[in-house]
C-alpha cells in the first residue's frame, strides 16, 4: 500500500483548507493509500491571525491519522520535521500551498525530504499570487517551488500563474472538488426555523470569512440599490470578520439598511453549514479578486444558484445563465442579478443546470490527477 503524507492544516485547526485536506485524505484512503496528515503545532502566530480563534470546537475525525508537528515560524522545527519524513521515505508527499507565509517552512521541509531520493513531492496550489499582497511574497513562493516535483492548480488563473515561477515541471489543472462533507441539504423552512430566520423572507447568502477582497461591501451596497431597498428580501451574512468590522458596520448605518441584513458574524461550525445554505435561495460571491472559491463548491453540493463577479477563476466555475450569473464588480449589477433571479423565477432552472455542472467536480478526479502527476515524476 503506497504511503502518502499530506502536509497542511487539519483538525484541531478549523476552516476550509482543513476541511479540504481531511476530505482529500479520506478519498485517498478509499483509493488505496495509507495516508498521514502532517499538521501544525503552530499555524499562525496570534499577532498575525485576524479571527477569534484558530481552533475547531468539534471532535477529531476518528478515521484519519493526523499528527501535529510543524511550527510555522521555527526553522529548527522545519529541519526536524524534514528529517523525520526523509527517514520515513513515504512514496508521496503532497503540500497544500495557500499563502507565501508558509513558503520558507514548507520549502525547507521539502528540500530535506528530497535528500532521500525516493519520495516524490507534489503540491496543490490554492493561490500563487495572494489576494492580499505583502513584501516577500514572490521570494517565499519561489523558495517553496524549487524543490517541488509537480504542481496541481484548481483554476486556470492559478495554472497560468505557475508560469511566473516555473516553466518546465509537470503540472495539471483539476477543478476544486465539491465540499460534500457538511451533511445533506435540509428543507428550506426547517433550515430557517433552525436558524431563527423569518420563514416568509427570501434570503441571499454571503458565506465565509469576511476579508476585504471578498467584496461584502458590494453586496451590502447592492441591497441599498433601487429595487432591492425596501423589497423585503434580505442578505444573510454568515462568517467571522477577518477585516475591520467597524468599516462594514458604518457602511450599513450610512446606507440605512440594517433591517435588510441578517448578521451571523461568528465562525460557522461544520455541522451548521447545511442550515445556512439550505435556508438561502441564492449564494452571492461579490469578490474583488479570486482564484477559485471553496464557497462555490459548497453551493454546488447544496444545489444553490450563485451570483459571482467576473474575477479570477469564478466564471470558469459558474457558467453565466446556467447555474447563476456572472456580473462585474459593481453593486448595481449585483442588485440587478438578484432581482432578475427572483423576478424571472430562475431557481428551478438553475438547480437543473447545477445538477449537470457539478458532476465534473469529484474527489475521485482529484485523486486521479494526483496519481497521474506522481507517475510522471
């Protein structure tokens, strides 16, 4: 049985990347791998972490081997972890790379692993060019990429970005699989009752960590536009503030639309996700920059139409007019798309399109891509 080490975040840390890694590990186990997730002891220093806590509030997945080993800011730790994995000689190591901050540690670990001349080293990129740029980003990413044997991108935007750092190594494009680990869709009225929402109100959903690049301000402004203002329809905002909360609170007050917003601005635990998506009619992703989005893949799982902005890989994931709308980064266009969705009664049409489109986003395809790349290096 081939041994696979996935290096990246997992329980007891929370968030979409942790959920992805755990789901990927589960699928790889089903496909004949002996899988270990090499997780963090320290993922982010508290000073760099914008949320309330990095830790999950639920129990560990009991079917996965997860070990906490990596300290993201301790070079001596990187050497220790690299040497342990080098001596273990797993058949395959898969890094999950989403932020240049991880470049020095991951790059050092990968260099040491390579010294055993046995282990093949791959990476799945969430981003290469980060949404929120900082000094040293390119240097850290270049350092990480050099010892990697092959790359997987989950959007065409990221696939093209690889060219800026490497032009020769094997690479493949594989769409972000569905997040199907949050349970099944529940009845809309039941979901609203569970969340304490008005059963008579139509809700659009903004879901996920609130960061400036995700464009929540555009969605808020959309509900102040003519047609939506005073319509009785509401924006359900579900997710923790990772950007300045006061900016959004002031914007809401200035626009005078607090009565059209339902704010649930805390971290949404995994077992609550299904209720938010089931209660909503449509998911709004008004991103100002993007590569791919895990939120789209949750929406697909729950058969929810989407409105996305024309940035990065989002139009690849959400075909305009088939499963939702692609609009420009403009509050008026977002408002018009929401109104058109309701006025033209498009929910059933888009759900039928989703049923067809979502078939391409399977975890089995991701494992096949990993196998093909592994065999090529």
